[in-house]
């Protein structure tokens, strides 16, 4: 199984921007237009209604990837087969380049906690996750793309670093990685590890997508809020990542304090320009934004 090839720069599709993406009388500037869009899977796993109506219209003009928040791949509960069947049905409808979710657990005892909770980084967790990933991939008939999450606490039982855990899981399972640069930076600040060393351990051949986002700096802790522009430090880490693994499809997430689409398109163009700088002049790339 392999993921479809998708290149360029995308945005998360949000309801605030439906009209902008589907207005033939005010087309988006060609130089700033996203190459693709990412949808939150759960928003469209319904039998009908306005969300699907808008998605069907917009899907005609933009390739799509699907990104979920409820798979709960790390939970002790059995996988929700009804959820997976609905996910597969949505994929058949929109034909995404790939399907992603988070390397985390979101509930236990059949209760959804509506949060992305980190895994313990242990051999037992690796052994728990690998067959569950295989089950999902067999049902979907495509690789599962997993995203590293931000975290604020550690487990006392951890036996390895997060980066070592993620890299080993990818090696064992054959899953792909959605590398969230903001999450790497947030967790590195919260736990005191080297964000670049984390990136160095990621298997480049299995990274299929990059997320960029903003966070809230509370001084002693960073919170992954997706309600701020991308910070200079995250842009810097993005440049470093491209130097290490090469160009990857990249998007900006914004889930709160959502600005007008024109503002997001300019921020996305910053990612595009930085990526071009990396390709043209790697030595200059790390100095393209403040350190």
C-alpha cells in the first residue's frame, strides 16, 4: 500500500471560508491559491447536509486529504469498527490523497474525552499499537498516516524519548508520518529536549505531510492552540526540517480566532517562499527568519 502523490501547500478547510473557496465571481489569486485542502474527517462523516454539500462543491476544484481526531489508535478500547466503516465510506466519496489521525488516545471505556492524549513511550505501547495500526490499514486498504501530538506531561514509565518511540513505531508498522512542526517545538519547550534532534530521528521516506500552526506562550509552558500565526521559532524549525528531509506537502492549521482567508493565504505563501529559499540556497535558509 502507498499514499497518493500530492505536492505543494495547503490549508485546513474551515466553515468560515466555504464561500471564498466556492465563489466563481471572486476567484482566489493564482499565485496564492492553495494546492490542496485538508478536511477534518468527523465533520463530514454524516449522511447528508450542508457540510457535505459544500465539500462536494469545493472538492471539484481542490484535491483533499482527510485528517481525523477520533480514531484513538492508542486506547485500550477495541477499535470502533463503525467509525472506521464511516471513515472508509467518506474516503470513497472524496478520494483523498491520504487519511491521517493522531498518535494518541482520545478516550477509554467507550467514552470520548475530546482531547489528544499522549502515549507512554514504552515497548508495551509499541506492541499494543502495531496490530491496531495493521487492523486500520487492512480495513481502509491504504497506509495510515499518524501525526505526532503536543504534550504537557510525561509518563514515569517512559523507556525512550518521544522521537525514538515514533521512529520505531513507523519502522514496525509501516505507517506514515504527518510531522507537525509546531507540536515538535511545543513539546520540546515543555519537556526540554532538542527539537532539531527530534527531526533528525524521523525517517524521511515515511514523512508524507507537514503541519504548521501557532501556539500560546504562557512563559513556563507552551499550549498548542492553533489560534495564532506561526511563530518565528517554528518557521526556523520548518526550514531545518526541509533541509533534513526535503520538500513535503505543507499546510497551516488555524482552528480558533480564524482570520479572513486572504490573511491565511499570505501566511501560507510565507511557507512557500521559505521552501523555495531552502531549495535555492540551503545555507541562507536557516537565516530566512529570526532564530
